[in-house]
C-alpha cells in the first residue's frame, strides 16, 4: 500500500504528461493553468487508495482518478465565473477567467469536462463512465440549488454539490479494482461520509455553510461525527484500509 504522498505523485505525473485532444491545442495553456495552483488532489488520491485497498493496482485506476480531477477543475473554473460565484482569485493566484478572459475560461472548463470522459471511456466496461456521469450531474444539480437559493437542507445540498465526487472517487476505485457490484456496498457506505466531512471542515475554515448555520463548534461536531462514521465504515471492511484512514484524518484536520 502506497502512502498518500506517493499516490499524489502518481496523479501529478499523469496530469503533467496527459495528452489532450489535438483540436484543443489552443486551449492547452488555459486548461493546464486551471489544473495547477497547488490543489491537494484529494479526490484522485482517494480513488487510487481505494483501488489499492480493494486489491487492485493504482495504475489501473489512474485514468479514472485523473478524470475526477479534470471534472473537479472544470467545476472550479465555472464556479469562479462572474455569472456564478464571481471569484477573482483561486488558491492564491488569479482565477482562470481573470488570467485568460471569461470566454476562454468557459471553453477551458468545457474542454476539461470532455477530456475527463474521454479518459474514463478508456475502460472496457461502461460502469466507470456511468459513475462519473452520475456524480457530475449530481454536482451540477447541487450547484444549481446553491445559486438559486433553493429551500433545501444544507446536508442535502452538500450531498450533491460536494459529496457526489467524493462518493464517485470510491466507486471509481472499486470499478478499477474489478470489485463486483454486490461487494461494493460497504465500501460505498464509507464513500458517502466523505463529502460531509470535507464540506463541514471547509465551512469551519471559511466561516460559512455549516459554520454559519451551527456556529464553529457545531460545524466541528459535524466534522468529528463524520470522521468517526467514516472510520467505523472502514473498520467493517475486510481489507487493509490504513491509507484510507490516513486520508480521513487528513480531511478532518486540514488547516488550509
């Protein structure tokens, strides 16, 4: 079992050497800009760690893991646009639309999404592409609820907007490891806890979401409860889940 930093290095190497469709030559700079900026690659690392814990090889899960990161990056590029969150800065540097213009940023985000599906369609079975599509649609649906101010519970909103890609990270790792669908249920129960954990901790750091609704202490209680449930789910698996446990702990204590 490889440590999170080793798995992250695999992701970074794959992103750096990823070939883009020839028709996107003019967009390569903006697309790679969107993929840079110091992201922790939490979702793809989780995908690779799940594949290894389930008895597969991280290398087999790399296309799915990179596809996840492309979808995540697409969502950030679009979220930052003036029509949505209107953020001029992302990870301490200008957002893609500030660096390259709104039209180019919009197209770069579109291209990242299309490249993600070109990658995941490399598998010889349809389930990985279906998994990614369902997660992406859930994420977009959650964003819609967010920007329209829909009257929905915060937990339900975040289960879509944040939780779907985290759950898919686990699901894609399982498909890459050739885990039979009937045997995936306890793994997926673990994956369902991760979006709550990530988002609640994010809200603690940003002072919004759960922190606004429950106060910082209340949001930290949500973090702690989600982390405990995630560890309990891991404990029920007949597998070496040490690295997955490390990732859970990292999500619960991150400071930036």
